[in-house]
C-alpha cells in the first residue's frame, strides 16, 4: 500500500484547490515571484519523515489551513508557507502529546485564528501578512524579550496569545471601544495610518522583503525569525518614503 500514498500526489491536491480559485500565488521571496508549490513542500516533508500517517495528517492539516485562508481572506496577496510547514513538522516530531495530536491541535488553532480575523467576523482584516510573516510575533516578543525570545512564531503559545487577542478585539469592537481599528471605506479594518489597498500593500511588502525587514522569511524552509528590529516604525517610514497615501475612512 505504501506506494499508493505518494505524498507528492496528495499535496498536489492543495495546489489544485488554489488553481481552481484562480489565486495569484505571489511569494515575498526577492529571488522569485511565485511560492513553493505544495507538491514541492510534500517532497521535502517526505525527505524529513517517512511515516505515512504523519505525512497524511500534515497534508490534511495544510489543506484545512489553506481552505480557511481562501474563505476568510479572499483578497490575500502573499502566500508563502515554507517556514510554517517546517516549524509545524519540527514541533510535531518532538511534541509531548504525540505528533498526530500536535498536528491536529495546530491545524485547529490556525483555522480558528483565520476565521476570527477574516471577513466573516467584525474584525475583518484583509490579509494574513502580519501574522504569517511575523510582525505580530516580533511586537509580542519585544514586550518581554527575556521570556519570549525563545518562543517561535508558529508555536502553540503564540497562537494561543493571538486567539486571546482576537477575542478581546471582538469584544472591544462590539462595545464601540476601538480607536485605531476603524473600518475603512473598503469595508476592511486597517490599524495603520497608511493605505493598505492591494497595490500599496504589494509595493510596501516587496520593498520590506528586499531590505530584509520581514521578521519571518516564510518563503525559506530554514528561516531564522528576527524580532529585535523596530519593524513597525520602519514600516511606517517606508510607507512615507514610497509615498503611500493615508488610509481613507
């Protein structure tokens, strides 16, 4: 039966899902335009681990995460997954609760986060970029570096923090207590003062990537996340430098 479960074949199903949705699978990798395909990621996973049950569970987990992003962030621009998959696999193989249990819990948390921050709740963020590329994580670590610097961007500890933050934000929105998360005229929330329309977001993020100002290079399987740079301030400064207009509300 083993040969019937070639991981490349099953991971290609995720590529087909994305193709059917006509997603432009842009990468933030300054060296290339499009993301690493899931078929390619499946091959790397199979090199690292040959347990069919683990490979199948990873595929199912990734499929659920990708589907959630498509449903809740239909205008997302950058779709890198390499480091998230690398981190998920690495953590799963040493998890106290067992590899399969960890993968299932990880997938559930990622899907919950995606559903909480996307277009189907009052939060209504437009992109997954701040979460997937580590901006929220870097800001979190900077508040308590002695306690948090060793906690990586896709660890359950940080995912739980984001889930709690999302619930708190929903409560504040429902009670009319938000100041910097106002709805834009596009129907999305933008906590930044500058426009995050797709063309502006693309220009800013590709520039940040070229200048190595992305906290987590998710396009790199072996990325080394960086938290100790003033990412938020540099992002604001670059928006001014690129003449990105103020956000309209």
